[in-house]
C-alpha cells in the first residue's frame, strides 16, 4: 500500500482519561478512508491528530507519531500552519467566515500568498467553486454574505475554501450530518470525484454512507483500532467479532 | 368548516385585546414624549440658532443677551466625550478580553459583571461628587483632564458590558475554521475575529460616547465651566449640557432661548452620532455570522 499518513504508537489523553490507545494504522494515498465506530470511540480525536487540532483543546497529551509523507507532523521544527495547509478539514457543521462568498474562497490563498494579482484570484475562485459544484448557483452573487447561502451550499463553499489552499489531504468529520439528504448526496459525489487527486479521510456514523464512499475502512472501538483494511474485505468478511457485530447491528 | 368555532368574545380574547391596548398605549406615550421634547427644543431653539452660535465664544454681556456663541461649549463637549470614550476604550477592551479569556462564566466572572451592571446604574452626580472629593483631597482644580477621567469612569461599565456581550457571542467554530486553513493566531484575530466583532464594538463605543456627551452632573464638578475655548488638559472647559443648564436658568428671555438652541445643537450631535453608528453597524454587520 502507498501510505500517505502513517500513525505509529499513537496515544491520546484528555486530562486523565485515555481517548486513543496505541494506534498503528496507515492511510492509503488518493483513496477514501472511512473511520467508523460507535459514538465516543475516538473517531473525532483520531482525526484531530492529523491536522494538529487536538492542541486547541487544553489539557490534552499525545505520544507517538503521525507521519505525513514520511514526516512526523509533531516534530519540534514543524510549522503547524504548514501542516494545516497540507491537511484540510471539512467540519461537521459548515462555518463560513464573516465575509462574502468570494472572500471566503480567497481567504486561505491570501494568507498563504498563493496568487499574484486579482486576475489570478478571480480565476482561482471560479475554479474551486466549480469543483465544489457551487459556481452555477452563486456566480451572480459572489459578493453576497456567505451566510446568505443554504446550509448545504455553505458546506460546499467550505469545501471550495479548503481546496483553494491546495491541500493533499482532506479530513471530514461527519461532514454531511448537518445536511439534508440531497445536499449530503451532493457532498458525497464531490468527494468521490475528488478522490483521484486527494487523500480523503471521512468519519461517518452511517454505515450506508461508509459503504458508498469507502475504499479503505478503519473500525474503532473504545479508543482502539479493531480492524483496518480495504472496504471489500472489511464489509464482506470482517476478521473481528466486534466489527461483525457492528456491521450487523446497524443493518 | 363546521368544526371551526366562530370567534366569540371569550376571556382569552379579551385578555389579548387588553394587553395589545396596553402595549400600544405605552408605545404612544414613549413616542409622544420623544416627539414633544424634540418639538419644544426645535420650536424654542431654532429662532436663536445662528452662525454666531456655533462659531463664536461668549462676548462681553453674552449672558445678558449680547453677542457671541457657544463654540466653547460645543468644542468642550466634543473634547470631553471623545477623550472620555477613548480612555474608557483603552480600559474596557482588555477588561472585556480578560472576562472572556480567564473569568468566563465562573463565579468571579459573575461578580465582575454584576459590579459593572451596578456601576452602570449609579447616577452620574455620584460620580461627579466622587471626582470632586478626590480632586479636593489631591488639591487639583477643575480641568478638562479631570472631566475626561470622570466621563471615562462613567462610560467604562457600559462599554465593557457591551463588548463583553459581543465577545461572548463570538462563535468558536469561526476561529477553528480559520485555523484549519493554516492561519496563524494573529491572522485569525486580525482578519476573522475583528471582522466578526467590529459592528458590536462600534455600537459599544457609541453607546459610551452618547452617555458621555449628554452628561451634565459629573462634568459640573470636575471640568468646571469657562467662556474660553479649551486649549489645555489642565484648564477648565465648558460643555453643552451645562450651557443648556446655565442659560435656561437665566431671567433674560433671549438667553433662555439660547439655552434651547444649545439643547438643539446637543440633540443634533447625539442624533448624528447614533444615526451614523446605525448606518456603520448595518454596513459592517452585513457579513457577520449570526
Ligand atoms: N474535550 C474533551 N475533553 C475530555 N474528554 C473528551 C473531549 N473530547 C472527547 N473526549 C472523550 O474522548 C473520547 C472520544 O471522543 P471522540 O473522539 O469525540 O469520539 P467520537 O468522535 O468517536 O464520537 C470520549 O470518551 C469523549 O468523552
Ligand atoms: Mg465525533
């Protein structure tokens, strides 16, 4: 397997409670990996270790390594803003920035000084809004507030905004759980279209969505990874009793 | 349609009609009083309003009806209120930040907010008396600076609480969204947090300014009154509320009329500031996340 992210001996503690226990996994490049498991098993926590979001919560402790392209993102001399540029995040609830639709897409490119002039920014905004499947709906009102969009449109805007900083990895923490079915489907189709170019890691609580999206599956339980493997293997022939129970219990 | 009962005058309908009447009545009283105040100020003040009023200082015999104007009071009030607002801002921003960052919703946070709300409700004459006592103890004379300090104290609770509410309503998701794109914390503060909070902060500042410029009792004790244009922080200064007060108390009808003109000028300044702030907030508010 061509691993994009490698997790080695990862342990995470919230104050006293241990949330992740000795995690060792690899996330394949340019595929969709789905993390499943009952609520509270540590899916969000694991995802947060990939873009160093865990350190935004006080009192957390982390041991072990997370390697992206072979480099430990927790090394002392690593710039956290560079990590988050390479590892993008699609949050559970869309949260547009307090600015126009256009400026939301420009924001990330601007702070990383990725474009030279207005023309380049304009072209990039159009490009990423098209990729996110939002251009046709918003090209006439690019300077309206981002909050004037529906929740589903806002989530696609957040996708465009995230892609605009040219990440290699997209993380999604239940990115469709706040959306209506049609908007969810829309986001899912985008993620599938994009998977050739991006390594995607999605946390989901719906088994059907996992089955629609996953190339690779990680099943977690009480802070441990119980099983990890290709979607076909895990869904058709789970090796562990717990995984089997989860798959059957939910159907 | 048989199941729909015809509306009858049951008790609940009567109660509703009565309540609606009370609400409308209160509204009419409030709007009516405001209209009446404006009406009186405009009708009585306009005749005395002239270019001289706003461009000249009192000349000899002004208070007996001779020539001159109240430029000293207009400038004095603007200096006092702007200075007080600026000073209050310098202190209220860090206090509000401290409340949010370190005290939060803790017991101490509750006490600090309670104290601020109590301070808010204290009549300004008490502040004036406090300032006066302090100045006597320190052997200081009435001055622009003393007036600014006392106005800053009066404005501080309103501004701090208004900013506190603004900061408390700052969604944490917003910071995370910006951080997730690789922002530094400074970029988050500068480009995202400020944008979200600017309308609220503008409102807070103008609330403070409004209270400061209209206050008579506190500056009476601390800033004094003079016919000269203020040129130094250490000298006394005139102010519009006191110009209204002194002139209305005069036995000369011309001077009384000038009192109303001064009130009209003060009203226009306050109106301009609040309309301006409304307009500015609405513009800035367009993009904020509710
Ligand atoms: N900020 C936090 N402080 C303390 N404990 C937390 C915090 N966030 C999560 N946890 C705990 O860590 C465990 C894993 O949580 P999480 O990663 O959110 O699970 P999931 O996303 O799978 O539902 C849970 O037991 C949860 O209670
Ligand atoms: Mg979760």
